[in-house]
């Protein structure tokens, strides 16, 4: 390809595409807008959660033993909805399958 043709193509692209308002907005305005939105979201979330003092404390029942050394309080032990079911009764006489 000839260098003069390449320069003509580049000049035409510049004059038709790069000088449009839509291209300039997409190239510069949209990234600035997105950064502003992310900054606003960051400021709002950091100012909304200052401390955890306003939250209620809840209890966690650890039957799996993930947190060893922590004892389950007696009131929670008696009302625990995750109690182990009673083991099934043994069957009568068992015969091997042949």
C-alpha cells in the first residue's frame, strides 16, 4: 500500500469519525462518568457503615466443632432445632443376599 493512500485514509477517518461529538463523548465523557459513579458509591457505602454498634448480636450454634473451646449455653442446647435424630431401630433377623 502506498504511503500517500495511507495518509489519505487516516485523514478521512480523522475528519469523519474523531471530530464527532458522539466519539468525543464516548472516548472521554463516558470514562469520567463511570469514575464519578464509582466514587459516589464508595463515599456512600463508607459513610453508611461507620461502626457495628447499631447491629444486634446473634448467636451461632456450633455443633460441627468449627470453633473449639466454645461451649453452647444451656438454653440453646435445649431448644436446638438441629438436634441429631434418634438412631433407627435394628432390624430383625438379617439374611445375606445370595
